[in-house]
C-alpha cells in the first residue's frame, strides 16, 4: 500500500525497488509508489536493457545486465545475472556512500543529489527509459 511506504519515507527511510523485467510500460510495485526510487537497468554500454521496465515512475538507472553475483542455488558460488534487481544494489551503494560522506543529509536530499548528478542518457531531464539517468557515485559525492 502506497500509504505505508509514504510513512516509512517520512520517517527518513530510503526506499528502492527494481522497476521490473517485463520490458514493458507496465507499472510494478512497490517500485511504482511515489516514495520508492524505481531503478531501471542498463547494459555494459549504458544503454537501456531490453528487459527493463520503462514508465513514468522510473527514477534512476544502474548496471543490471550480465552482473557477476552470488548464485541463487546451493551449488552456484557465483554466476552472471541480468535484471533490474541487479541494478538496485548499485543505487543503494551510491546512497550509502553519499550518506557516509554527508551523514546529516535526509533521505530526500540524498535522493535529490543522485537524481541531479545522474548521467542523463535519454530525453533531457527525466524520461521513461532511464529516469534522471545512470547513477554516478563520484559526481553525487562531489555535488
């Protein structure tokens, strides 16, 4: 429910979710709630990944195609995975590094600086494929 996520956000939590992997305009939840940063995926050339959702709730993008990650089966130590769920940790890590440098900042301020400093890859400003753009940790910390 959007109200629950809005309350968490008001309490100072940063909320992030994968935009979805259907490669469609469909809204997925909780990513499409206003209080949640919806994260889309880009490939290794920083183009929109074919599977990544695209809609008006996408806020940021991050690498999510062919990411080396822990396996999901007991016998898989590591594997190459693709999905918007692979992109979310990049944005969460960026937020953590910003907060480490500026612990007095609110979740809204960290969210804003990630949007302002993102590498705008699509239509100027916020668009349905990339949101504000691909998250850029160093640019965000230096902002």
